[in-house]
């Protein structure tokens, strides 16, 4: 069941009123709000489809923001799907209006509806967090390189994008054109730069609980095998890999023996021996499986 909590504040409401005055066209302004609502509801439906808790919509001075359970960002498949759902909904509206125009149906309402959806859908595809385009890029990077490298590259990409948008806005203002939209997007991206980082260990622990719930419902989880070294810190590798897959870690010891550590065993070792526990210490504690002996 979908659950959505709405929050706002006085500065946000004041900005909303200012935007209405600047727009000078109440029907167009309401269409813009409708396009934004469609965008956020699409995110919420995709989030619910993946089984994550309901979100909280917050109206801020920088626009509307749907805050979802952060667990979805640890699953690349869920992250790109949820991120892409918003712009996709807007672009479907654009395609729908184009189809009606092709049929010969033209109206000022349809023209405005097409323009506002085109605006919302395009802006959100900018490849910089916290925009949806940045989420999609982050998901692809996480799948290929892990969460640590994904966070680093995403932060660099967001910074470069913010600089380019700021330059576009400055040039537009210098040429006496309206560059305020570029500057607003720059500010939104800039305010989020400090938040782009590898997830904390407590969030990966919450992911473990989420996996257990999925396992209880479905009866199985996909397994993902990861090669590590004996000296690798367990906390680092658990924070590096997200997804809803059940993680299996394998490594070779000094004698060439192949060992397996399940995700459950890794967490047991971490809790029992502290944050600086390695896979080698886990092996010595007996929380591993010798694959050579299993095969005999």
C-alpha cells in the first residue's frame, strides 16, 4: 500500500508564491505542478514495486523532493529503475501529446502540457546527483565498479556539471537572457555535493535486514560471488557491495587453499571481533568453509 507523507515550510511556500507571480499564468503554473506531481508519483510507484517503504515528499525552497528509503541506492537495479521512472512518465506525456497532434488535435492546453513535461523530464536527466540522471549514472557505476568508486566518480561528475551550468547561466545573464534556471540547478547540485559518499556501515546492516525479509517472502535470493584477499577488512567489503543479492566472498590463503565466507558469516565475524576484522581472522575463528575439503 502506497504511503506518502507531505512536508513543507514557510520559505518553500513563499517561493511557490513568488514563482506563481513570476509565471503570471495560473493555468500554466498549475500544469507545471501537475507535471511535477506525475513525476514524483511515478518514483513512488516504482519504489513500491521494488518493495521499499513509502516516501516523504518535501517542498523546499529549491523545489520538490521525494525522499525515499536510502536502501534503494544500494541496489543498482532498483536505483536506475526508480530514477528512470520519473522522467519516463514525463516523456510519455510528451509522446502522447505529439501523437494527438499527429491525429490533428491541437489545443493551447496540450501545447503547454507538452512543454512543461518536456522541461521537467529533460532537467531531471542531467547526469548529476541528486537529479535522476545522476542516479542512473550512479547505478551503472555501482554495478560495474562498486559503491566506493561510484560515489567518487558521481561526485566529480556532479561538480563538473555544476560548473558548466553555472557558466551557461552567467553567459546567459551577461547576454541579457534569462539564465536563472541554470543557476538554480547549479545551486541544487552544489548543495548535494557533500552528501555524495559511500554508505555507512549501519545502512548496509539495514540492507542485511531487508535481504532477510526478502528471503522470508520469496524463499530464495540470487547469489553474488566476490573475490577478496585474506587481508581485506570485512567492514570495507560490506560497505562496498550493495544489491539485494546474497553475497559470497572467496579468497585463497598462503597455502593456496580456497575459502568461502557467506554474508551471514561475515557479519557474525564483524560483530564478534570488531571493525578491523579481516577475512584471514575470520578463517582462523572458524567462520569459513574450505572449498577443497567440501569437494573431496
